[in-house]
C-alpha cells in the first residue's frame, strides 16, 4: 500500500475531536488540551507514513482501529486515495456507540 496518502477527518470524527478538546479544556485545563491536540497530530503523521498500523477490526469493511491513548481509540478506513478518520472514540463511553 502506498504511503503518504492524504488523511481526512469525517464530519463525525471532527465533531468527536471538538467535543473531546472542549471536555479536556474545561475539566483539565488548556495545557492538557494542547497536549491532546499534539497527540492527535502525531498520530495523523504516523498513520500517513504507516497506514496499516492499526488493527483490522472489521476486515470486510477495511475498518481499522488504533489505541492512541489509554482512553482514546481512533477508527479509520484506507481507500485508494486517502485515509479517512471515522471516529475518535473515548473508551470511557458506552461500547455500543462504536
């Protein structure tokens, strides 16, 4: 699989990101929200270089997941032109919401 694919966030992943940032900022402060943003940006760089780093969760849908932090699992799909981040899932949420 070619490396350097463009990474895009789905609308849901973008919303997840905003909600998590707001939660961290309000409960833990600005510095922790900055650290979280850095974690996500580092993951996006990593996944662009190594797209298949995540475990294959649902093979027939090419759905992969990567635990970026003990409380954050990122779901994504690789197609021929890009890597689509589908969800940023806080593992403290109800597992049925995945």
